[in-house]
């Protein structure tokens, strides 16, 4: 099992990040305490994902923050990203692992207890569990789990879990109480007037409850 700090996991949204841009938003969020940055852009083709990803990798160099690419295996490999995150409708996990090799982190989205229980820790490094709440940043999301549902999924999931879906700074305590290893946030940082301050507030709340 890899030792990955999932505590504050930023998922970039190009629309919400438009004010500062994804690279500057990521740089600010990491300065505020984000430990992972995921490049997610459902409308970008692979060349654009590679271009943005390389800029992100340069911006995050030396910070210790991990760069994860959503869905696009080719881009993740070309960027030399730290990892790839896939959903249930994307590549299956064994194929994704074969494509990215053993050194890259692989994350998998799970929305039900059955899916959580079936995660193979020999292939997948962490699971994204949710949505905890309904969220407008992912229009096709499944039924929200709430914190009680999150706890049930985390309990049966054999790999570290990051909670996602409408989460804000005020939800840190509940997410960790449910057993999550981290919070994945989008609008709680992207699109705020001060992404660094927004990230710092969440990170400080995490430090209070997660030693």
C-alpha cells in the first residue's frame, strides 16, 4: 500500500477556475495546504490535457503535492503525472494499471457498497467515494450517500478513501468521522476569491481532527 496524503484533494474545474486559471488556482491551493491536485476537464482533448498538465507539473514541482489526471491515460503518461483517476464508466482498473505501469498511482471512483467492496488493492491505490452531497460540478453523479452512506462504503473499501461531492470546510469533521482519509473539493476552492485562503481554512480544519 502506497503512503499517499489524500487529506486535501483539489479537483480542478476549468469553468470555476476561469478567473485565475487552473494552474494559478492549483498553485495557490497547494500553498494553502492542498496535498493532491487532479486535472479534470471533460471537454479538453488529449493534446490540451497534456499542455495543461505539463504546466501544472511545472507549477507544483518541489511542493510535494501530487498531480493526478482524470480519465485520460495517454495524457497522464505523456505528462509524467503522479497518477491517474478513473470512473466506473472509463477504462477498467486492470487495463488502466497495465497502461500506466506499476509506479503511477491509480484512483477509482466508487458509488456503492458493492463497488467499494470489489476494489482490488493489488491494482487500485485509493478510492474516491461519493457523492456525499448533490453537486453541480458533476451533472451525471449518482445518488448522494450522505455521511452515513460514506461510512458504510469506507467500512467495506480495502484501500484509502477520499470523500467527494459538495464538501466544504465545515464538513471536515464529519468526513473524517466517517472514516475518510481525505476530502476532495471542487467549488470550495475553485472559483473562490482567494483559493489559497480557502484551501488553508480546510487544511487547518483537517489538522484539528486528523492527526
